[in-house]
C-alpha cells in the first residue's frame, strides 16, 4: 500500500505536496484514543518509513481539541478488569506508538488546540515540533487516575524538552500546563491564532518537505540516538552521518544553486 492509497478507519488522513495530515476525529468526545486507533496509528507511523512520497507530517485534532487521551469507557474501564499479561501487552503497544513516531524519518509537526492530555500529551511530546494556541491545555494526568507518570516514554523524553524539574512537577502532580507556560518552557515552539493553526502547521511542514528529506531523516535519527552516548561518541556518529549526507545529490544541488546565486530545489536524495 502507498500513502496515496491509505484509508484509515480511526482517524482522518490527507496527503498533498509531500505533507501528510493526520486528524484525530472524534470531536464529540474531544478525540480520545481507543485500542484500535492506538494500533492503527502505530502501524501508520511504522509504514511511513517505507513511504518516501511523504516528506513531513502534521498531526492534529478535530473540533477545537487535540486529544483527551485514552477513552475512559473504551480503554480505562476494560483495563481495570484485565490480567497482568494483557495489561503489559497494552502498555507495550502504546509505547510502540511513541517508538514508531520517533522512528519514522519524517519530521512530525503537532498542531495543538484545546485539550491535550494523557496519551494526547504524549503524542504531542513524541512529535518533533509543536504549534499551539492560547487555549491549549496540556496535562500528563496519569497520577490523577492512580498511575505512575512514567507512561509511554514520558520520563525519558519530557525532561529533555522542558528540563528535569519542570517535567517532574508535571508528571508528579498531573496538573495542567498552560499554553503560555508551554511556550516559555520550550514545549511549544510557538503560539499561533486558533483560526490559523492548521495553516501555520501545514506551512511549517511544507517548508520541511521542501528541504533535504534524506538529511532531515538523518537529523531525526541522530536526535534520537545521541541521548544515551558520550560526547566523543556523538561527535563521531555525527561525522559519519554528515559524510553520508555529503554523498547525496541534494548536497550537490545546494552547492550548484549557491554558485549560480539561486535557491536550491531539494529532491530528498
């Protein structure tokens, strides 16, 4: 299956000019996730590795909200009745969604509005860039339902975005982070008007899609891999990665465009 043929059952999908738009679309419930939508999203982000026609991704929600997280009645209720093996299978599956988001080479731009909590906050966290509105409210509210804050990689990723102390506060208390806090702390890259959110997100994604796609994939890989290595190892990894990029035609195109005093047109190879 190609990206153009993809037709998901549990969320919206669009593809134009190399930018894929994923829309969580249960607006009457503030776009909660279900067992099925978790799995379909995981499988989609895994498939993106093999869809070079997709250069960048926008992830958003319908109806003025991003996502209210796991559906209370379709996920949380059933979880209270499961045995440990079933529970572990579920938590591994939700973690696999984050792994797939971080593993796909395309930059992911999250367009956040209104409610962005629980697993919704995690998906925002797992994206590469985040645009939000002044009414965006983000909460990692796992402790509010008697669970640990260490859900779906939150204790690994969130401190790297906003710092250990701020992440600790949000994960221990489950309190809401306002849009202004999110921007000031570096969780949101910037705040935009609500009526311009999707246009701004798609414009940002389009600018990334027009860039050197292969090199963007290398950048994302290195951002992931360099979390857990020494500086010496990181510098050597980057030396090898950059040497690989120097063998791409996009590198040649950029030089030729500079020499001719024109803007380069990248093709992702």
